[in-house]
C-alpha cells in the first residue's frame, strides 16, 4: 500500500487529514478548525503505519528539543521548514520533599516547562502551529491569548522576521504584557475578557484583511493542539520510556490535558513506551485536571456528572487559565473519565500557598497556573482521588517571574541588618 501522499505540509509528514472530534467526518489538511457537517472541532489524523515506523533510536538521535518527535508531529520533519524557537526537553525534576509534604509515598516528578524559550509550554504549540502556517502560505502570525501564548507568538514572529498581531484582554499581568510587547509586533489590548477576545478573533479571521493571517489557536488550531503532545512524549522518554501512572495537568481550554493523554496512547500503539500496571490490574494511566475556583467550568461539570459545560465569567489570579468557555472541555472530561482520573480546583489563597510550597520544596518558581496544579495535587491526595502509592507527574506550565504580584505581598527579606558584625549579631545571625 502506498504512503506517498502529496501533502501541503511536506512529503514526509505522517499527517493525512483533519478529522471531526464530534462526528468523525474527514477533511483535507488545510487551515480549517470546525467541521462543515456538525461544527465540531477538528483534529489531525495520521497514517498509523507511518507513526508505527518511528523508533526510539530515531528519536534519541534527533535534536535536543521537540523536533526529535517530528516523526509523530504533522509538520517540521525538515529543519529548514520550521518556524521555531526550538522549545522542549525541559527538566523533569524529582520532587521527594514535595511528595513528603503532600503525602505521596511513590516517586513524584515536576515537569518544569517554565524552562522553555519564552518560559511557558506555549512555545511547543506555537512552533508546531506556525510551522504549519508557513507551509500553508500564511504571511502574518496572530493569536487570542491569556498571556503566555502572546509572548510566544510575538517571539516566534520576531525570530522568523514575520509580522505579528496579538490580541489580549486589557487587564493581563504587566509581566505578560511587557514580555509580549518587547518583541515589537502589534499588541492589541481588548476591553473585555479572554472569551470576548477569542470571539473577536474568530470574526476577524473571516475578513479579507486577515486572509493572510494565521491565528495559531483559531484557523490553524488543529496543528497548534498537536504541539501539546510533546509534553507527553518527553515525560515518557525522560522516565526511560515508561508512562507515569498518574499525571496532573492544568486546564484552560482543556486541550493540553487531552493531548498528553493522546501522546501516551500513540506511544503505546507505536510500541515506543509501556503503560504501567495499575492496582486494579489494567495497564494504563490516570489523567487528573486542575482549574482555579475563579474559573472551573470543566471541573464543575465533572463533579455534577454531566457533559454540559456551563460557561463562566472568570475571576481570580490564575489568569493564564481563565477561559470561561473551554473549547476542549468535553474532551478533557472524556479523557479523565475514561482513565479513572478526577478534577478539582483551588482558591486564590491556595494557589499562593502552593506557589511557595513548590518553590520551597523543589526550587521551581511557578506562575499561578503551577500554583493551581500543585494545590490541586495536594487536594486530590487528601480526598483520596489520587493514589498516593503510584508514580505521579505534576506539570508546571509557566514561570513565576511573569506573575510576581501573586506572591509579592507574602515573601521578602527575612532579616534587615546594618552592614556590621555587631548588627548581624544583634539580629540573631551570629551567636
Ligand atoms: C495555556 C496554558 C495552559 C492550558 O492550556 P489549554 O491547552 O488551553 O488547556 C496551562 N498553563 C499555562 C501556563 C498556560 O499558559
Ligand atoms: Zn463533525
């Protein structure tokens, strides 16, 4: 059977088309994100034989970034075609002290994606989305962002020498506005919530003036979403091609969670990694989702045992996760239910405490989203939903320096001393 297909994404792409997550209808590879039959979201589908041909040796011989997994991605098989900051291969930090504090008796790891070039996991999705955008002929790069995506799109566009226009809610943290504006593209602050920004971008993308513009999370969203899979591949490879029994993942649209689960499925199907044996005898993994109390529509639907996700008006300090109408919420519910996981949410005070707990026990300074995930991990252990005897990976997706306000009132110098030995002794630094 033939595998040579004329693909707009390049001859060596294992992607074969787009498939509706709702009704299964299939479409050609193009800048399309919704199904013409049922308006459901589209996902990239692959030639399963092409994925199965990828070997561990090939991956290990690849570059020290996400492109080592190019055989499992829709684009980027050839270096010259990539629009990228070469993100990925971020540290997997063993977190014994944190495990002891929150009552986990098995190995606990923090996947620290703040180590990416613009300090969040968004560099992974943007590299894949913009490489697809280039292949599809777009000449301007854009996004609707809760903060980190804005940083990443602006930086990728600057590196590639392509104009960018980034849309954000006007009330984002300064640490996210400055770290976008510095790259020099257009930055549009919208007087509204993220959901307002996203709706406007969905309208703009249909206009003639934006015909040449790839919105990474709108018209090229199916490719964007695939970049998140690398957070699953990497954790498995870093554990010696073992999939962890439990993962805890922050949710905004819910996309990242569904793609880590998809990555684990692909690794098993391609024979690249093995799933652990769970206490109930089945081989698999459990996926857990974390939201904040100020924006918890997916967790609330799970707790109410419904598939109806009621949009909310987000509040609270975890702004990068503040999507009130989550596009992949339904699929996040499906993944969590199918794998036997759970979801929970954390209040602003719990998030602030958890940022400090994670920093104090692991040396990782997370943004508010990392505080959400750490706080929810502790809650899930306390409530018995997360098994304290199983190996667990907690995903930190962003950098604390971008959300300093979250903890600025809670931390500071522990001593203030004049520059003399006498003063140091008086302050208790000397006996
Ligand atoms: C965007 C983002 C997420 C979640 O992304 P989704 O795929 O939309 O669920 C998690 N953490 C951080 C820091 C983010 O910026
Ligand atoms: Zn459909």
